[in-house]
C-alpha cells in the first residue's frame, strides 16, 4: 500500500526567514518554488521536503521532524553551532546511528543523523 515517503511538509510563519535558514544555514538547494515564493521544495533522492507558509497552515513547536543524513555528524554540528543553531538534544548514540536535534526559525524539529557503517 505505502511504498515510500513522497514529501515532508514543514509549516513556517515567514517564508523569507525560512528560505534563509534552509538555504544559507543548512545549505539546501531549492528544487522548485511555488505560490510566489511562499512554498519551496528541496529534493533528496526520492523524498521532497516542502517548506512554506499559508494563513490556514501554522507551524507547531512539536510538529514535523525531518532527519537529514550527513557524512560527518561532528563537523555538521560544529558548523551549525557556528551559525547560531542550538541543540535541544545533543549528539546521541543509538545502536544504529548518531543524531542530534535542533529547531528551525519557527521551532520545527530537525535532526542531523549519521548511520553507523554496520547498520
């Protein structure tokens, strides 16, 4: 029935502030922009992350979580910290990965994630 994630939608209150965060702080490259710039999509293989604002769609402090796979979790955490990002959950090890949680400019939860080689 369900085969894969088609997209993850992240509600934001300020499209320009969100664009700067996702494109400058996280260095994501936009794939498509719609609704006069109020909706921007970022593609990662078969998954799309859509970031946008609409009066009927508001961000939630404990809403969506997106986990971004990274090559070097320590370097990524340090780079984000140097750009003013604070972490709600510091680097944590699980049996299959390492991850750390932070929030975007509207309080949406984001995670940097690194799978272990043998996982």
